[in-house]
């Protein structure tokens, strides 16, 4: 159908640094791990056969803490990179889209097959807000997780954070509420993930750009745009 | 001369917040009586929309004195609604808990709540401990805590209190009132038991906690059964219960029984305790499962003090009236459909014998207690009702216990229908329970040899509607809980509490409840120090702030009543 | 001076001040102990056990003995608000036979409606008198939540029908210390559960003075007595957590010191009440135990002279010493993931599953639409 020559992209757009890409996949892995271990912690569906020294629950819980701390660290780094990374300009530019009503209508229309997805930064406004919300969700999950954690491990970081975390616990209305909110954050991720995966694939197909590749290679390309430019 | 108003608020030594007002004539005889609960908490409203499995634990917080009663009632009302049948072991354990509760509760009520109405602490000072020690053998073959040395020690402690004029909880009371009838020696015996009972009640509470987790407010019942399976199956725990049971039973036999015999002797001619019973209808629930086929007490009711006829309860005839209670509502409602919408109208200013005060507006609404009625009539509930109904039913154990007691004290059957009788009935009830609790216990021991189940699984179908109730006997009388379940949640919840039966205000038809009826005709020694009123009200063992109402009659009815009771008693014996 | 010495000398100073106060009794506790036939050795044993309970070093034992002897100088006023008297009952169950009852008899219990002989006007006189006579010196203990709706008229007390709210704020003004005994006076309790028809609140929400909370439904006698002893010894508030609970009693979760904790870590759970796991004493987490979210010392002190406690009796903890536990921890016999979302008769997991399902359906619809659009455009 198309001339093979025009499909070659000469000037791919740089989107994500390697650090950000690694962090993204790290988060993907640990959130999956956290969801699975978290479900087990909320409602332990396996029991050890035979002896008590297997410490099954403790092991699941341990992995949950390990994943949790990875998520926490990854989250902190990601927030830093959002502001100070070498790729942060593209992301910060999206703030302009959030403030622009036109960008909003453009993005929403594009999702319903009307027009192109045009934006100033690398994210559409809805996309940007969603990612910010997910980041907030990571923060809430991390903080509530830490509040729960300081009661499990009393030395090191657990001991260090004990007092401030108890303050947050009291502010939130007790550990049960903390635990409840922590549980709700997990559902936030679970709802986000399918939408996220779908829209990435969909926009890659619909707008013929490297929506998937960008998280592997860091570079985006715009097949359609190239074609249009060529035709023009 | 116009009647004078006496206000007593707070009524102390009860559970909850109770105000009683009486109007006395120029001879200090009570003409009218009103009572009011002065606290509303709205627990029935709070229960709406909750998980039915939480009903028991939440309802238990209605009361921390008859703790467990509402827990069990809440759990069993939900079981009744869902059609869950708990295993036999669970039923026996619940019965053992109930028996343990009675053994704790009646001791604490008589000695620590009611006792100071009968015992003049100050008078015990002038007693001769030696004489008192000998006197104790008159009331018990083997008295407890009445050795000369023990009594001397008690006396010295009391002296310490009185001399320094800093009486702590005994301050500013009614010591020296002429209606205190015990001799100094008798007072000393009772006082020694007051202190001993503090110790015994701890043991009784431990006995309860073995299968109940803690007391007050146990936590081992669930819809479908009980949770303390490890304790039930542990021989160590079983023998622990048995040991503590024997200690408490010993105290009931050797001290509590003896003190009531002593009170019957001393107060047998004291007018102010030989009335105090105005409503002649008595209602009782079933309780104290002994084994698969036998309960210690059966349910039923008797009317007009007639012991020759006993009727089965038709629960559809129970309703609650709120004409004079601080709630919205036009006509009496069945408990399943009961509403609890507050409509507070408060107090009015008035004169009392003690000066100006806030008084009840008896013509309007004046209490937080509703007025339960059975077939439009008021009923008394409690240990006395329980014994009378079972007496009329021909319950051999009850007939024997009552007979033995009357023989021992030389009192006529009619003496049961009094304040003194109500207090004695509480003792007789717990004596019967402590004598028979061992049967329930042995049934359990026998059964766990072959059957270790303690829990029945169940499902709550959110698409179905359920309704169920619990009706049974608890330390203060007949308790019923009524629940409707819809969408898997509590749709409506009502509790008809013993004290509600006894203390409910006048209803739309002018029918008067037991509290208010019991006070009319009472002569007060000193209206400013109304000990006699306290004694009658305490004899009911109030468990929630309750209500009394206007009664515009002279005291004549009480004497008529005595006659009719004696007749009734005579024909059924 | 290190912290320990500082604490020790503070306690000594406190005892000196107390001993200079005029006694309200003629006899010292020591004398009364003798009369009661309690040996000094038993008394010291009790003092040692209280010292250990408060997590203080054993050097404090003699100080405790001293302070117990002086306890009779401290007037107590105990008020009942919207309550069930369960906390008073718990107090009566107090521990360590003979000695504990002595302590209670000889702390000067000025006003306590469940125990006092006087009623009505006479009772009110006592209350007014004690508040006047011991101005600034008495300890105020409150049982029950304070109804605040309708200007507090859901509870009235005394011949002048004062509201509970006015009585407690009045008594708080001149109290040396205020203890909220039980969850109701600490956090509002059962009557404050949704929809809180009477506007019930904890005492610390209605008075300006600092309040020590001793929650529990009811709190164990140990926690009531221990908190009092701490005040007697140091004359200051004990170390408190964010909810003003004494740390010595409410510093650990039930879960941290639970006898069934090994089974939790092992993943061995009671699947149904009365099952083999229940008979073997396995963990009650799946039966809704709220021990992991609840701070109290039940697993150590237990109730009724160490007789038993809920988890021991095979029923999970229901979280009764936590604020708003009726609303945040129900259904009490189900794990927290069964908690109903406010206003929806549904759990977080059910709502979450529904939303995820809706999302997936939405995605499917969008994908199908995309196919058609592509064809059209293509």
C-alpha cells in the first residue's frame, strides 16, 4: 500500500531516558508483585501443608515489603526525574496542554475517532492528569504501606519513621483506616493497568507512532506525520 | 393541703440514669409516682444497616451489668431469622455462661447495689462481734466470713471510716433511718458478707470468663455457635470452671441464702417492704437449658396474681406504646415494626420538698423508656415473675425451693408478693440456678466425649428477607430482641428490655407500669431522705434508666391485692 | 543526670509532696494492710508486679510501695455519662485479691454513682462538696460518651436536670487530672457510631483540659489501675500516644504479642469457627481478627485476673480500644476486605471488580468501534 521508503523514520523523537524506561518496567513488575502478594495478605488463600516452620505468610509478606520498598524508591526517583531528568522538558511541556481547553477537546475527540492527537508536550492533558494521579496513588500506597510497615519492623528505617508514621496513622483515623485506604489504592492500579495498556496499543495503531517502542527504546516515531509531511 | 413533690435524681446503685419523682400527702404517703430515664443513646438506630453478625456484639453494649444477656439475645435473634441451629455443645455452653452470669449478677446486685438499702453500716459499729458470730449460726448451719476475729476486723475498718467523717462511697446516706430493721449484730454479719462478696464476685466473673473470654462484655459467641472450643475441650479449663463454681455456690448457700432468711426475720413486720407490688401480672421467658429435654425454667404468664392459671406467651400480642415517652408515634407498634424517632420535650420548673428543681411534665412526654404491653396489659418481669410462673406451672424444683424457704422463714405465700419477696425471689432463683448448673455442665462433659462440634455454618442470602427474635429470661427478667434482615443487612432492630417492662410509662389507655404502681401507698419516714423509695426501686434491679408514671389512687389496692394473692397461692399449692 | 535518675528523683519528689498533703483517712494503708492480714511481703510483691506492668525498672518497686501507702490522700470523682456501666464493672473486677480492693477502698472515692450509698439530693451534695473541697486536687474519671446534640439534653443528671455536657465541663475545670475510662469517654464509643443520633463525643472533645484516654470496651482493670498509679507516682501524665493513650498499655498492637502470632506467620488460619484449626489454636485473621490494627495489652494482661481474653477464646479481636472501631472495623467477624463501602452495600473488592469489569467492557467496545472506524477511514 505505502511506499516502503516513506515508512523509514529519519528523525525519531527522543522521549524517555534509559533510567525512566527502567523505572517504568520496574514499577510494572513490582506493582504486579504487590497486587498478588497483597491479595494474599488481605485474604490468605494458601496454607502450608504439614509443619509450622514454613512461615508461608511471613514469606509472602516479606516479598510484599521488598516490592514495596522498590516501588517506593522507584517512585521517589521518578518524581525527581520528572523535574530534573534530561527528558523532563517533554513531560513538563504537557502542563501547557492541561491548561489548554483546546488540548482537552482535541484529545477527547481523538479518542472518539475525530481528528488527530495534537499536543505541546509528550502527553495529552487527560493522559497527563491520569499519570499524575497514578503517581499520587503510588505515594498514597507507599505512605500507607510505611505506616503499616513501622509496626512490623522496629529497627532501621522502621524505627526511624515510627513516630511520623504514627502521626499519619492517627490523622487517618487508626490502622484499620490506613489498611483500608492501602487496599483501595491497589484497585486504583488494577483499573489503570488495562486502560493504560489498551490505549498505548490503540494509539500506536490509530496514530501510527511508536507508543509501545517508546518504553523500550526511548524514541517515538510518527509514521502518519512523516507520511503527511512527505505528501505535503 | 397540697401534695408535695419529691425528686430523686440520680437514683444511684443501678445501671444507667434514672430519675424517680413521687408526690406525698400530708402524712408522707405516696399518692403519685413518676419515673424517667434521663439518657437516650439510640443504639437501635445505630444497628440499622449493619451486618447482622455484628448485632450481638453491638447490642451487648446496651448494658455492662447484665452483660452477655444482650449479646446472646442479639446472636440468637439473628440465628432465629436465618434459621441457623447451633450445635448442642454451643447451646450448653451458652446456658453455662448464662448460669455463671446469674451467679455473678445476683450476688453483686444484692450485696453491692441493693445491700445498703437493708444494711445500716453505721449501726454495725455498736455490734458485739462475739454475739454476731454466734447469731450467724441461726441463719446458716455453716456460716461464712462470720468468725469473731473476722467480724472484729470488719468492724474496725468500718470504725475507721465513720470516725474520720470521710466516708467515701458511704457518705451522706440514710444511716439511722427507722426502716433499717437489722440489729447491730445482724448488720455486722451482712457487712462482712458485703466485703466477702466483693471477692466472690471476682471469682464468679473468672468462672464466666473461662468460656466467655472476659467479663464484662464477653466475646465468644457467634451466629452459629460459640468460639471457645479449645476451652470446652480442655479438661484443665473444665475443672477450673468447676472449682470456681463450687466457691461461688458455697457463698450463695452459706451467705446469700442465710442473709435473706435473716432479712425475712428482721423485716417481716416492716410495712415499707411489705407492699411495693402494684401490677399483678407476671411474665417469664424460658431459660437455663439443662439437657436436650429439660430447661430449669419454662416460659408463660399469670394474671391478677392468680397462681392457679398459667398461660403460654403469644408473642404477637407484645407491642410498645410511646404516648408518654420522648418519641414520635401515634399508636402502639409490634417490635418487628418498632420505630425509634426521638421527640424530646424536657422538664418544667417546679417546687419540691428540697426547694426548686426541674420536674417531669407528667401530663406530656417524660421518659426515654417506651411502655411495652402484652395484650394491652402491663406485666412485671424479673426473678419474682420467673418463680411465680414456674410455681404455677408446677415446676417441682421451684415449688420445693419456694416451699423450703417459706417453711424456714415461717412466711405466708403472700409475703412473696412484696418488695421483700422480690428480693428473696432473686436469691431463690440464683439458688436454684447454682444447684442445677452442674447438670448443664455434666451434660456438656458427657456430650463432648462423642461430639466436638461447636459451630454451624450458614449463609446470608442478600436477596432474601428474614425476620427473627429471641425471647428468654435474663437476670432482670424477660428480654426480647427483634430483627429484620434485608439485602444482607439489618433492616430494623428493637430490643424489649426487662426494665422497659417494669419501668415503662403510662400508656394511651391509662395502664400503669410496675415501678410507678409499686410506689403508691408507700409511707416515707422523711421525704427528704427517701430510702424507702430506693429500696423498692432497687428491688426491681433497674438495668436502664426507667420510667414511673402518675397513679392517682390511694394505697388501698395493695391490701386488697395481698388477699387475692394469698387466695391464688392457696389454691395452687 | 541520666534519664533514669531524673525519673527516679522526680518520683521521690512527688512522694514527698503527696506525703505532706493532709490525709483524708486516719489510718495509713500500711496499718490497714496489717489489719486485713496482708503481709508486707505480699504487698511488696504486688508493688513489684505493678512496677513490671508499667515497664519500669525494678528499682521503682519500693517507690510504688510508698506511693500506694499515700494513695488515700487522692480524692477521686467518677462521673457516668452515656454509658453501660461496663467500665465500673471492670473496675470492681480489679485484680490481685485483697490488695487491690484495699487500694480502691482507700483511695478516697468521693463520687461514683454505681457504688455510693447516697442518692438524689444527697448525691448531688457530695459531688458539689467534693469539687469544692478538693478544688484543683481531685482526679476526675469519666465513663461514657458525652451527648452534645440538642445542647446535650439527651443526658440529664440531678434534680436540676443539668446536662451531662455541663456536669463534665464543670468538673473538668478544677480537676488535677482527667482520665477517660473506656472507649465511650475516650472516643465516643457505641453511641457515637454512625449515624451518632445523640452527637456523642469523647471527653477530650468537650473539655479544654488535657485528658488521658484509657480506651477499651471495657478496659481491663489493670489498665485503669495502672494509669492511676502512674499519676500517683509521677504526678504527671504518662507518656501518651497520638490518641492520648498511655504508651505502657497501648504501645503495642494486639497482633505484636499475640499467642497465635506463630500461626499467622506460618499461614495457618482458622477457616471456620469450630474447625480443626480452631481446636488447634490457629490464627483468627481470616475470622476477622482486628488485632493487627488495635493497640492494647490484652494478650499480656488478659482479663479477670489473667483468666482469658477474646483471641484466646477463639474469637478475633474486634478493635475496641481504637477510635470509631464500630464504623471502621465492621463486620467484626470478617476480615477488613469485607468492610462495606460507605453508602454502598458492597465491599471495596466488589466495587473494584465491578469497575475493572466495566473498564474491560469499555475497552472492548472502544476496540470494536476502532475497527469499524479504521475500515471507514482506511
